[in-house]
């Protein structure tokens, strides 16, 4: 029992990088956490943290133990949850991390469909950058990750991967909507709305423009895909996204996705990730299967 408590304390200090922060989150005295970590270090025979002026940093041995401890704690929680809910088989909370564009319509649509067949399952959804999503999955902060990234096999288990090109999103009545594909020069003369720099689609788009010596000044930049979708629909502008990001979008803001005749923009991958070597609970497996099925249907 004490060993399990020590591991939980250890994981929280590793996550926060601070005894004080771990103490506040766990509602346990700093001295008690410090004692358990010291005992854990005695048991393994090596230091797990470097005590730095600004906090606690994992040693190489600590990094190895942290990966194991996170999986062990999550698997233990999953088993306990399944035992506790034996009379309500399949219930539980599924935590999902994704890049911001999927919160617009796609994931709410997937979760609503899944709720209709599994109303006992609850969800927690959070958005971030691709690197944040991968880190959340690797450390067990979320159960499933969905983002445009390759998925580092040293950190996460890639459950599903598919090509998901960067497309131009335009209103159905836009002149470019009639074309089979779009070139970068085709965008000249139309207002453009883009996500702020740092987004995968924006990064690839800027790189392609630079290669062709094309300068396209966006009339609107935002960190919200919802705002860009609404602006493109109402102002006749062009924004960037994927066909998947339009799944479940209401008819009041209808957009169509047009592929670019640009190899680099067609090489982007979409990944569904879980923690490496983790045992997935039945609720997580159910949402994972529903998510992959919906992606395949939409693409």
C-alpha cells in the first residue's frame, strides 16, 4: 500500500516539478511526500530527482521509473473502476486531448453519437498544440490523443494514422468551390483568414508560399478555428483546415474542403494516440473504436 502511495506521490512531483505544487494538488503535507520519495530512492538504490533551485528534475533513472509508474497507476485505476462498476458495465470517464480544430464540430459530433449508444460513459475534452497533446498522452494526463503529428513511437502508441491534407475551406458558393483542386496563385484576389503561426497547417502553408515566392496577407488571423470558419462562411473568405474538421458542422456555417495542387500540403498525417504499453479500459476502447470509425467515414 505504501509503495503505491509513494509511486503516486512520485508521479505528481515528476509532473509538477515541485514538492509544494504536488502537496497542494494531493492535499498532503510536503514532509510526507518528501519522506515517501526518499524511501522510494532508498528502495531503488539511486536518486530519482535532481534537487534544483527552481524545482525537482527527473534523473535518467527517474525518467524510466516515471513511465512505468504512470502506466501502473492508470492500469490500477482502470481495474478498480471496472470492479466498482460491475453493475454498470462499461461506465467511466474518458479523457481526450486534441488540437483545437477538432473541438469545433468533429469531436462533439463523435462524442454525441457515442453518448447515444453508451450514455453511462462520461467525457473530458481539452485542446492544445500537437506537442502538448503528445505529451499529455505520454504522461497519462489524457487517455486518447488526436492531432496532426507523426506520433513519436518512443513516447506514444499510434493506434491509427491517416493522410489528412491541408485543404482550402470555402463557402459552397465561392468561385473556387467549383474547381477540382486549387493552386496557391488561385488564392490571389480573395480575402484569406489564417490561424496564428505555430499551427501545423499555417506552417506548411507559409513554407509553400515561400517556395513559390507568393505573398498572401491574411485579412484575419486568430487562434480560434471557430472564428475562422464563421468568417470564411460569412465573408466569402478562404481559410485552411481539413475535410475532417467540417464533419458535423451545422448548415448555417457550411463550408467545403478543396485540396491544393501542392505535394507538401497533401503529406500531413492525422494520428490517434494512446500511452505506450498501457492497458485500456473498456470505456476507452469503446471511444477509440468509435473515433477511428468516424475518421474513416469522414475521410
